[in-house]
């Protein structure tokens, strides 16, 4: 199962036979395509909006940031299509509710990901590391997809 958290600070997570591997979001469409070509399984992508709603600190995403973010999301969908994959798009309220995180902080997301998977292979390295803040949502999206499909 593959989980993708869009954005410059997003990540790609893969759960394969209980082994979790995580990569920072590649900088280029070609980098993302090369990564996805090496991974097997269904894909879950967070379906995000432009950030028009205020975050918990009361800040909104500016027009330039929203445009850049939207372009990045479109690149992910294009790369998936180009590699012959169909992704399940899931809105944050749906997957966070299913994972028991509705309204929770990013810290709570990271803690849950670490409880489920105490270590991961970060950027494909062989040495296990702790799940980082940037990777937590990608890990939880992959886990959401895994649970949804009833995979073990």
C-alpha cells in the first residue's frame, strides 16, 4: 500500500509485508515517477484543497502558495496516470476520522504513526529511523488504505 501526502513538505510511504519505507516528496515529476515505478500496491492520496480556510494559527494560504500547491497536486495525479496507476483520493476528515485523529494536531499524527510503526526505512536507507514529522501523514494514509482493504 502506498500513501502520498502532497506538498513540498509531503512524503510518499509504502507498506509492503509489514515493512514501512518513507521518502520525502521528490523535487521533480521524473523523480516521483521513478520512485513509484519501484513500488507495488494500491495508492491513496490525500485530496487537499487550496488552503482557503484558516489553519489553527489563523493563517491562510496565500494565492501564490495555493497555486504552487495545486500545481504540485496536479503533478502527482499526472505522474500516477503516466505510470498507469489509479489512486484513491481521500479528504483529510475521512481518513483522520477513520484513524481516530479527527481534529488532532500534527503532533498526534506523528505519535500515532510512531506507535504503529516505531521505525521506518527513510528514503530507502537500510538503517531504520524514527518516523519524522513530515512523513507522518503519508504513513497514516498508507495505513488507512491498508486497513480499508483488510491487508495484513
